[in-house]
C-alpha cells in the first residue's frame, strides 16, 4: 500500500491535467484533495459491499447449517451485519495515511469522523449482541421466572451514555474523565430526568429478586384495568393481555408500591376455588320427624350418616333422661344439618372436586336474604371453561335436591308472587263479606 497513488501514477497525472487546464497551484492542491477523498470513499464503499455481499453470505450459510442457538440469534439480531460497517474503517486506517499524507488537516477531520463512526458502530454492535444474549436467555425456562429485559434496557442506557461521552470527548479533544467528573455534579439533574427509569429499574430488581411476577402469570390490578396474563416485563412497564384481548400497561414500580393479585399459586395447585352460597329460607328449617329420617336414610350419601347420628343422639338422650317426645328436649336432627351432611358427602365423592385441598359446607351470618349456606371446595382444573362447568353442575344438583329436605331457597318476591298474594287476599276478603 506504500505510495499507492504514486504507484498508480494517479497523483502526477491529476496534477498535469489540472495544470494543463490552467488551474492555479492552490486550485490544483484542493482538487487533488477532493479526488483523494473520493478515492478513499470509493474504496470504503467497495470494502463495505464485499463485507455485506460476500463475507456475510458465507456467515449466513454457516449459521444455517449450525444447530447453535447463539449463531442463529447473532444473525437474527444483526450482530454480523452491524460488524460489517467496520470494513470502511479498516480501509480508512490502512489507506488513509498514504492517500491523505499531503493533507494533514483533512486527515485529522477524517480520523475524527472515523473515530466517532467507530463509537457509534460499536454501540450498535453492543446493542445487537446483548439483544442476542437476551434472546438466547429467553429460550430457557428460567426466563419466565427471572426475566432480564429490565437489566438489558438499563445496560443499554448506560452504554449509550458512555458512547455519548466518548463522542463529546473526541469532538472537543478532551479526556472522557473530565466529562465523568462533571457528571457527578449533574447527579441531581440526572435523578430528575431519569426518575422513571431509576424507579423502573429498582422495581424490576425487586420484582425479579422476589419472584413477584413471571411471564405467563395471571394477575389482577383493577386500578390499571388489568386482569389477564403477563406477556412482557420491561424496565418501565409490565404488559398484561386481558381476557377481552386488550392490553393493559402497568408501571413496573407499581407492582412493588401498590397491591395486586397473582393467581400463580392457584395454577400451580392444579385446583380452582369454588366459594358460593345458597340462601336458605329460615322459615323452612325444622327438626326431622320419623318420616323424614326414614326418607333420608334411603339416600346413598346419607345412609351411614343417619344410622350413626340416630344411634349417637338416642344414646345421648337416654343417658340424660330427656323426654324426646318434645323436640326442644335433648338433641334432634334438623333438615338443614342433614342437608349439610349430604352436600359434604356429595363433594367428598364428586370425581371433579380436588380432595387434597380443603372442602366444606358452612353457615354464614344470617341476613335479610336468609341463612347463607356456603359451599367451599376446589375444582380439579384451572381451565376457566371446565371450572365453570364443574361449578354449575354442582349447584344444579344442590338446587335440585333442596326441596327433598323440605327446605326452601330464599329469593326476592317477584311480580308473580305478589299477584298470587293479591288474589289470595281478595278471595279471603270476599269470603268474609259472604259470611
């Protein structure tokens, strides 16, 4: 490459042509400088074309045959393509000293631009590389519980700031240390400017370290209208795809500073809770007579219960000499208590109720709607449609058998009830008038 222009006799030929055309010495000097720069640019574009159309093609062919995830993602995230932008830099540093040897001022500007260009390309290559690292990491199962997208974003910001400082130091010809020293004095301003970024980073660290949220978790956060699956966790935001297919955007820090519900525990348990009450009309609750007990004893889920309970109560009443002909004396079975026992055994034997989780039937505080009888159990699935079917089947059965126990369900009077009542009152008043 030494004395490249002399070897090609371009230098002398250009000078002779310009002198022949009547150019002055200064015009010849600057014209030769422009032509030298154009030659340098031409070689740079040629090197870039070779890097993209020959070297990159060979790299892609190699990657297509490779089974490595790293190779595939390095190509997909354009690491090699961005590296190819360094080819012109190599040409400038190799040919520049020879072509621009007579033009030190132009050479200095060219090297400054090249220096800035290297910093920018290096920043782009680094971004592409860490995108590849994140993509490879996302292929592992741990990425769902320990997402690193927030860390990747904060690293990009830091490298971007460093690149900006290096560019300024190159342009102003000052040491980067000077800018880093001044950066300390601007801490308060930076804290204000990057407040959301800092809060997002802190929130992201806490979310990841404490395993509060994973990609794929079902979370609820009514304040932000979020009720669905987490599809992405970034430095600033958490994206939730709601059940109506809309997307809710939640600030990452809000997951730490505010409350939210995560359904991951339910999904891991393999069972989804059923907790619903049936309101019993309290006027229908009464002691069981012999006819009722004989009828209940024929029920498969109550047969053993009735026998055991009758024996237990008879022994208790005899032991204390209670006159059981009067219902208020001693102990007696009630239709509501027997119904509770029936529902408990029904849940115990239901094939779609999860037996290793709690199940029970309990009374809640009576109110104006009657006596709430709560059924508490877990379906053996977490799928929404299957869960709703199981819950509906259970309560279909419960509502159907309630009349068998001489119980009534409370509900607000309807127009039909009022009409029947009015007719009854009118008919009774007519009878009284007739009498």
